[in-house]
């Protein structure tokens, strides 16, 4: 989990809030821990996509450089 937290306000509709509450109950988490967990999941998947994108870009640059030599 995140080591240092920042206090913030999050606006969500009641439908989403209810779904998160149900997930929290199902997984035996508090609502706040469930929100933190979901944010971390989203962040980790974003970083994976970001890394893959730059790996592809680096491969293209290397390929272009090799073709120009």
C-alpha cells in the first residue's frame, strides 16, 4: 500500500459509491482502503502501458537508426 497519504476530496456518484462499498465488504476492506486499492490498481496498469509505449518507441528509434547507418 501507499506509505504516505495526501488528504483529498473525491466526488463520486451514489451508484459508484455503492459499488465500491459492496466491493469493500466483499473483500473485508474499509471504504477508504478499497478506494486506495483501486487507485493503486489503476496507477499500476497506467505505468505498465506507459512503459510498453516507450519500449515500442525505443525499438522504432533503434530500428530507424540502424536503417540510416
